[in-house]
């Protein structure tokens, strides 16, 4: 089942089923930034042995073609499912720059995290009487939506990915949130800074097939093995992007591994689910929780001390980048292979071939803590 807004409509999604708050406006504040390193993290496409391209740089606005307004186009943003704050923020950002780019943003997705359901949504767009000019997806898994994306390309629809990729041949460009290796390093370094170089940690992900989460997991495992060999991964569980399931799986991890030093939830629903488990087990202040997620939906957990730290990127600005790349792809002004382009206030971005062909690294990881989370509004 999917939910599709008309192009003039305004999205209003009921969040109760997910137990998550909608994302708010983006703040212009700067976050503490970890140092990005070159990555060879897992990807749905074939990995490259070369270093990742640099992240978009707002201080370097002079290089490459400038993406600008053109004829009216429609961009359909199709994330993994409706309602997660990260995707709400992406759509918000895309709409912020839409008028200046002469872009109409259409938001449509399945109500559950299912590759098959997502494929139906995309195929519906392709077959519609008024198909979009560009489809921007975040894939539930690397393969389910590939036939629908290929059908879109065959019809002349431009296809770009963000957040979670598929085989590179099925799309034109992919906006990777941050370097997989940089995110894995940031999380593990934070755990070690809090708890030391020994002990065990557990990871709570979304689904076993989630491309980006699997890449983060691989990056964490590799970094732990090479840098902190006495820090062990006790287990990985999957909450299916559902808060209640995430809580149940986190509780199982805690009970199965009572010596855990840290729990690492890496999905928007996994963070509150893991924290609910920690609180119900009476482990606030005893079991560290470092996750990946937006600060706004997790403010209460920073305030009550159950959440130690979060890492992410500015999801609103990433949504702006989606609109710029869609505009450039539709107009044919994006670099055809390796090259740079300018995306408004986001600055100069690079199209590279690592970890997959035509990949754009959006940002270095941003760290949110109890000391700085109130500076952000997304």
C-alpha cells in the first residue's frame, strides 16, 4: 500500500504508528564535525579501491557548473517508507529550494519498509498519465526496485538515489549521506571515548538487506578490528524500522549480553526503541547508547540522560541537494562522470566513482550531544 500526494498538496502524515515526531525546520548552527577519511565501505554497486570524493563544501563555491533554474519539472521523492523524521526533513529541504529551481516536489512512499511495496510505488509513477521528470529514491534493499527504476529510465525519467543505493546502472547519480568509513569511525571512536578500548558492543539496525545500514555495520566492524581489537561486537539485531520491534530486539540483545558497554542503534526507529529498552531495564547511565538519527525526535532522551550521543548530517540541507541534483540531471548539466558542480548555499560538490559510480558524498558526520542538541531544529 502506498500513499501519494498530488503535486499541489501538502503532506500530513500520522506519526503515531511509528511513535516518532516529525522533523522541524533546519537550523543554521554549526555542529561539531568529525574528520572524514577515505572509505571502501560496502555499496550496492561494485566497490572501488580508490578514496571517496570529498564531501560538499560550502566554503568552496567557485568550482564546476552552477545548477540553476530551468523549465518546470516535477521530482518524485520516494523514500523507504512514510513518516520517518529523516525523510520528512529531506522533503522539507527540497521544498525550501524548489521555487528557486522551478521544481515541484512530490512525496510518495509505502507505509512500511518493504522493497516490494516500494517497487510498486515507483512502477505506479512510471505508468501514470503524468509521470515525474525525476524519481529520487532511498532503497529498502539493493535489488527490489531495480526493474522499476530501469523502466523509468527507459521512459526518459531521470533516476537519482539518496541515503540507500541500488546497482549503479539503474540510476544516474547517488547522493551518499556521508562516507561509510567516516560514520563507522565516528561511532566507534565515541564509544571508546566514553567506555574505553575493551568490552563489547551491540548494533541495532533496520533490516538485514538495508544497503546503507549494512555499509555502516561493515565500516564499524572493520574499524574495530584494525584499531580496537579488544572491543568486540557481541551481536546485531534488526528492528524492521519499527519502534516496538526495535525495543523488543534491543531488550533481547541486552538480556543475551549483560556485559555490554554500548548499544548502537542505526535507524530512525531503532534509536527510540533501543532507549525504551535501556530505560525499562534500569540501565540509564550504565549502558551507553550512541546512535544515528535526527536530534529533534530524540530531545527527550538527551534531556533524561538515556541517550549518550547521535551522529547524522543535516537532513534538510541534504533534501536541498536532492533538488539541485534532480534539476541538473533533468537539464543534463550535471557532470557526466567525475567532476564538480555548485549547489547553491551547499557549495561545491564532487561526482566521483567511489564507493560506486557517480556518487556524491554530501557531508561529514555531525555529532549531537547533550551539550549541543538544542542548537538544531530537524
